[in-house]
C-alpha cells in the first residue's frame, strides 16, 4: 500500500507535467500531402522523469470528430525516441522537439486529429508512465 501511494504521488506529479502539442494548433490548416512540423513540448520535467518515446499518428475523423470511440485506425507518422531540448534562442518553448512529418498524399480534406502517445518513466526505479494528447486540425487541398 505504501509503495502504491508513492507510485501514485509520482505519477500525479508527472502528469501535471504532461506533454503538450504546440504545433499544429487547434484548427490550423494543413495542405494534404505536405510536410508539416509537429512540435511537442514539456513545460517542465521532474528530475526523476526520464523521457522514452512518442508515437505521432493522424486520423481523418470525417463527421465523428467529437466521438473518439468511432474514429477509424490512425496512420503512424513517427514512432521513436523523444528527446526534448532547451533552445537558448527560444527559451519560451521550454523543453521541446520538432518532428518534420508528412500528411500522406490524398489525405481527406476536412477535420483530422493528430494524436500523440507518450511514454516516460518516473523515479529511480523507472516506473513506466503513459500519456495521450490530441489536437484537431483542418486538411485543405
Ligand atoms: C532554436 O530556435 C531558433 C529560433 O526560433 C531557431 O532558428 C533554431 O533553428 C532553433 N534551434 C534548434 C536546434 O532547434
């Protein structure tokens, strides 16, 4: 019980520091088939946090954007290491990493969802923690 409490406290502290999608912004227009930047930020991290990986995927949600349980399977644009860094030229961004990814050719126009699954660990014993963040954007011709 005591160790569960420690884990829950660490996880709650870590989740207060969850990942944010800084780009694309909500409602941003992105042309189908084009490269764009997905900028993922951590406002702050605990010294006991160790970043592991992110998976970035897009899903065209057609007319069910507000009903995640009806979304079809997403298309994975990036799946790999996450290593956010400070940039002395852009200190307001805190820790961040830019991923240059491509919306597939012929991607349906209209609303799509960018989803980021994020895995990290907390504590000396490297307890695995996961968070999931989405942003809705608009695909244009
Ligand atoms: C740091 O930020 C500046 C200004 O936004 C940018 O031009 C530069 O490419 C960034 N450096 C890295 C390593 O991302």
